[in-house]
C-alpha cells in the first residue's frame, strides 16, 4: 500500500475511527519550538492556595486512594473525587433511555489523579518511581471503574497547559466513567468488529504491522509498544502509543508493560517538547471497558493543541492538519528522548 504525501493537500481517512481529515502541509508548517518557549514564569514547588499540594487536604473532597512513597509527604499519587463532576453516581445506574432515546440520567464517576506532590512536577521530568506510580494509578482507576455496574466506558485523560484545558497547574490527570457509550468509541468498536468479522484479525494489529513495515510514521519501537504518528493525524505531531501484544482493554496490560509504558510515555512527551516546545496537549487512553475481545485493541492518543479549531472544522467536522504526518514522525524520531 503506497501511503505518501508530496506538497499537495489530500483527504485521508483514519482506518481506526473512520474519521476523515485534510492534510494540507503547504498551508502552514509545523510551529518551531523557538516561538513557543518562555511562556510565563516557572511554577513554585509548593502553592499554599493549591488544593492538590500536600497540607491542603481540607480543600479536597473525598480521597479515594493513595500510592505510598518513601519521602515526605508519604504519597506519590493521590486520587480524589472531582469537586465539579461532569457525571455523578448519586442517582444510581439509569434503567433506560427516556424521551425517545434523547435523555438519560447523568450517571458516572469523575475522579482526579494527582500525579505528584510536587506542584512544579511534570511527566517529562519525573523520576522512575514517580512515573511508575502514575501509570499504575491510571491502570488501577481504569480497572476499578470499568468493573462497576452500569458503566459502559472509562476514559483516563490528561490536559496539559491552559489551552489544553487544564484549570489547575498542579500535575494531574482525570478519569471519567460513563453510563453512555461515547459515540466516537462506539464508532471505533463497530469498525474493529466489522473488520474482524471480514478478515478474521484485529484491525489495530493489522494497522501496526502495516505501519511497522512502512516505517515512515514510526517514532519509536520498544519491546512492548510502538509510538507512531497516525496516517490521518488530525493535528501536527498527533501520536499514538500502541501495545504490540494484542489486548482489547487497558485493564489487560500487565505490570511489565505498565512500567515500560511509563518510560515510553515520558520519552514521547520529551520528543514532543523538543519538536514543538512546551505546547498544550491532551492525551487519552482509548479503550473498551471489557477485556478479552479479539477485535478490539486499546491505545493512548496524544493530541497537541497548537491551533484552535476554526469555523470550517465546526461546519464540516473535518480537521485540517497543516503538517505532514511523515515529516512530523521524522522530526519526532530524531528528537532526543
Ligand atoms: Zn499544587
Ligand atoms: Zn490487536
């Protein structure tokens, strides 16, 4: 399969989600890091007004769990209920849709994963024990929430930078468990299911094999993970971290894979920092809640937030990526990690 790009625009379709994008590399080049550096003053180690800093527990709602650390304050990660939850378990799992399928009670869980006690910490610079604790916490929260009655999907995600949607500076991720199957995940599941029914194999495993053979969009290959820029990347330097072993749900990742994922994620964020500077980004683990399916295969998606979507995106649902996925992959591959 020839998949390439010259200096002309093209429509590309993501084989996993089915979403179309416009890749228009002559429209605008990838932003240079020099333009992005020096945004604001560095954060302090401790902020007396920050609810996530140690000692400020009175500002927190319920503490759900902590992972223990040797040094003060005695924890590496801490999970709390979101003070302003998007969804809540108070009403119990909904019995059914109402109003002709247009309404359902907002049942779910919304948690905040405080990733370090250090107000000025960052995933790209944390030490190995801190990183391991974070990825293991993602995994525990995912597995716990995914197993609860009435939950259809769990999304573990992180917003970095104000334009990435982070309202608090202190490093944190979030987990939302929802009683409604999110439409995009439903599309991904349906496409993977149909592909498996037609071809007898996992769509993501096939996509990984193709990308590895082409090598043009590969950023890093480790023992258990492949980092790549997707064929139909919707934004400059969008990346996926995909497990090489077939596994439907993030809940199936074993301990060795989680330790490696922590390292791979850190290297990937460092590459991103080198190529586009400390840009805002979102990442999310896209995974089905239920383990075991031959057709499904989870991944971690990293989406830099360099440009706000404009009116065309709003009116068409088509993203315009002003950067070539192949050029981005090369720059990221060559960047120090
Ligand atoms: Zn803080
Ligand atoms: Zn697979």
